[in-house]
C-alpha cells in the first residue's frame, strides 16, 4: 500500500468531528503561510514605502546639487598656478587666520592646522576647492580635547 492510500484510509476512518478539526488546522496553517509569505512582507513594505520615498528624494536632491556644483566647476576657465597660489593664500588668511600656516612647494600646498574650528575648516576647504582649485591629497588631522582640528593637510594645486 502506498502512503497516499494509507492516508485516505485513515481519513475515511476519522469521525466527522475529527475531520472538521483537521480541516480547520490545515486552513489555519495555510492562512499563516499566506500571511508569512505574501501579505506580511507586502504590508511591511507598504508601511515603510513613504519613508523610503522621502529618503530617496533627499538623496536625489543631494546628487543633483553635487551635479550642479561639478558642472559649475567644469565650466570655470582654466586657472594658472600663480593665481591658484594667490587665491589659496588669501583663503587661508580670510578663513583660518592664525590657526593655520601655509607652505607652498611646487604643485603641493601643505597647511598646518593648530586649533582650527571645524566650521572654519569646512568653509575653507570648500573655498580652496572652488576658487583655488586645490584638491586634497593627504590629511593627517585629528580633533584635540577642545574639539578643534590639529595636524596637516596636503593639497594639490593646478600645474604651472
């Protein structure tokens, strides 16, 4: 006798009440499986969809902003080495003041920071990148106990 035949024979031998309970249990297991496999994940995705949509919209806006910045930088006319050095020196004086020292060696500019506020450093880096077209090459900086930046930054300037 095959397994199927044994199960049929057993099913036939069950009382009506036992058949109803077994059918109810099977329906409950089927409902739980449908919930776990199909409905639960779909509803969870639906609940988080709005938040994910907002996060993706914000990411898209940041990406578009960076694209606009990159296009603006590409559209700027080529800049000579001497002009880049002049603008970098000016930006160090204006933004960092006495908390930084600048040394130019060829196409590399080394900035030594001592007690530089984080906001000033961030604004200066943006200005150095856009106006002097200086690109960060190396950074050995750390925050001191007062939350100010210490260390050195090496920037690459446009070629001569």
